[in-house]
C-alpha cells in the first residue's frame, strides 16, 4: 500500500514537473524573472482558450488515463508486440526479380502463422521496396509485384485476403543508403506494417 | 572475319561523315558580341544559356568585330537588352520580375528572344519551367518548381511522399502529381490559384506517365497488377490498354495512334509499342540487356537501356535515339547510369537523370548540336517534367 502511495506521489510530481516545462520555456521568452514569468504564463493559459498549445496538453492527459486501466494496457502491449513481430520479418528479393526466393519461403510461412494466430480486426500493409536501379516507374511496379507475390503466397497459406493491402515505395524508402552491393541487397525487400 | 572488318569500316565511315556535318554546322553559327553590366550571378546564367544553346559564335565583354552586339544591363530586378546591328540600335527589350530570385527566367527569356531574332531552331527548353520531385528523407519527397538550370527553385508541395509531377497544360500553370499516403492519390494542382482537385485513388500504384491534351496515360494496379490505362479527363472514362500478368508501365503517346510502354513480358523489361485501335503489340528496340525507360516525340523514341548485367556492381545505363521511319539507332550517352529521358516540347533537346554514388545530376542533350551538358543536384531526384 505504502509503495503504491509512493508511486502515486512520484507520478504526480512527474506530471506536475512535466506540465511546468512548456510554461517555463514560454516564460523565458517574455521576461527574465522567473517569479513574474510563471504568473504570466498561468494567465495566458486561462485566457487563451483557443490557443493551439492547449489542445495538445489535453490529449496527453487522455493518454495517461488509458494506461492506468489494466485491460487496455494488456491489449495495447499485445498489439505492439504483434506489430513488432511483423516489423521484424523482412523478405528479400533477387536483383530485378519479384518471385519469392526458396530461402525466403520459411519467413512467409512464419508470417502466415503469425497473422492467423492474431484474429483481431486489423490490416497488414505489405510494402514493396527496391534498390536504386532502374527508372522510377519500373521500380515502383517491381516493388508492387514484390508485395503482391507475398500477398498471394499468404492467401494460399490460408490468410484472409481482407486483412492484406499492398503498396510500393519504389526506391523512396531505403533502409541503407551506402553505395555498395550489401546495401542494395538490403533495399530489395518487403516490409510488413500493422494498421489497426 | 572479312565481313566484320567491312562492317567496322562502314560504321567508322558513317561516324566520320556525321562528324563532318557537325563541323559544318559549327562554322556557320552567327557571330555575336555580348556586353554585360550588372550582377555576377546574372552573368553566370547568361554564360550558361549561351553555352547550352550552342547556336552562336559569341564573346562576352570582349570585342570580336561582330556585326551584332547585345548590351545586357541588370539593375534592381530589371534586365534591359539592347540589340545593335553595325552600332545602330535596332531594338530594346526590358524584362522585369517581382523577386530577385526569379532572375534566371529573365535571362533565359532574353536569350530565347535573341535566338528567335535570328530565326534559329526553336530552343523552348530555355523558357520552360521544370517541375521535379526530390527525396529529402526516407518516405519524404517534395515537389519543386525550377528553371532548366535548376538555379531558381521554389518548393511547391511538401509533407509525405509527393511524386511523379507532370505538367497538365501547355502554359505550365497546372500539374498532376501522386501523393503516396495510405493509398496513392492523384491530384491536379493549379499553381496560379493554388486550387487542388482530387482525381482518384487507387490501391498499390498510381502514376501519370504522359499527358496529351485531355488524355492521360497512367500506370494503375487496382488488383495489385500494374497495367497501362488511358484516362479521359473530360469524359472521366478509364480504358485499360494492357492486360499482361507481369509489369506494364511508363506509357507514352507515340504519334497519333500509338503508345509505347515498358513491359517485362519477355522476362526482362523491354520497350513495346501498341496501336490504339488494332491493339497490335510490337517490340521496338533489340539492343541492351534490358530497357527500363522511354519517351516519345514525333517519330522519335529515346530509350534507356542497361548494357551490363551485374546484380552486385555498377551497371551501365545508356540512352539511345530510335527513329520510327528508318529504324536507325543513335547512341546518345557512353558511360554511367543514364535514365529517365524526357524530350523537350520542341523535340530538340532531351533532359535526363545521371546518377553517381547516390547523387543525381541533370543532363541535357542538344540533339542538333550533338552535345550533352550536366548540372549537379545535391539529392536524389525522384522524377521530373519540363
């Protein structure tokens, strides 16, 4: 019980500490004296209800309320874990090719299992990417075909097609920007993004 | 072996003959004298214009006994050009702008007008505006407006991925572009009024490849399958032009009744043509390991081909000019990675992207003059139109 109280007090201190930070910054802009300045910002906060800064701080407050509830906390972390697991899977492709390489196939199976294990209502965006070769339009199409190849494979493995969307980033989303062969290899890939 | 030698000799003779024609052209250039007074940056642009135009035998601020003299004076956002013939003032032209930054366009117009004064071949590239998209960070590409030298630069669209800008009208007031959000969306933006109209959204891929009056050639993939489509802006009618299961992209109008496009239907990307009414599909160039980019003007095609086939090293991409009538082939570049060729509106020049170590350059080929000029760019250019 004491521990909980201590945590609560610490949390309140942290919250108040945080909420003061932006107002102090504002204060230094207006006047040099700290005592006067805090008063001035307090006035500003109450009078300027339409100020954009205010709406940002209320959003933050809402977020903190949600994290206190245990049920929501569990579901958020489960989603995050799922999103992380999805993001950790990267399927690589050969130069100028969009068929799935045999050595990449186990990853597709792993992906299908992962999606089937999580029956919640969500969408997965398959993002096709390319290396720097070729003109942009062809690269985009190549990226899209890479995304579609994995989408088709996932459907064959029993994944609900409604859960899958595809997009191509062409060469606009490189993970590696060095001009070397190991780098180009890393950019010829599919990424998977969780869209709640 | 003898056959090979004969072919080689004929080719060499042909090349030599070509050179002779060029030399003759060079000697007949009109001789002019330029006197410049004003800002050093303005002079720099003037020098570049005359160099790239390559239509005059000129000297700047040095007497060369030319019959024609042009006196340029740039003061306070105003460029004045006096035309003299045998020391007699013939014309005075004044070019003004609201901002200092706009001066490259004043110089370009002044040089364009001198070119017109001598009734030399059109050089519209000087006064055309360039619209381009540039990657500024992963998943962030802005659209900019520039002059052909890319000295003047104005950011038009930012935030997220704004790609594949294309001029929508002859006067260069309206553009099409794709915004890659959750779904790719095609927009039409009027640069004068700022009015933005959403045309449509499509899953996967949405690119405007070419514009001809009210008709657009698009690459779309509503079911994840990239194909070439034609869209009528007025009637709002979409026609699917290709239906191959692989990749069909990058379509361009070629003459009145044909389109050319890039397809991997033979296992590698190659350029094909298709007649609009009969639907006959033909391969247009038998050269290179693959062909990834194409543009068309009149009877001509410019094609970017990969000449090496190395997955793990530098590949060479070169540009070739193809003539529909005699099937002749002319090599336009000789080394490096040259891609994204784009004809100027008068067909006399080709702008393209040259890449080197994750940096890009703009290249301009002056077809009649047989010359290429490059300007560096600090970041990767995603695409452009002029």
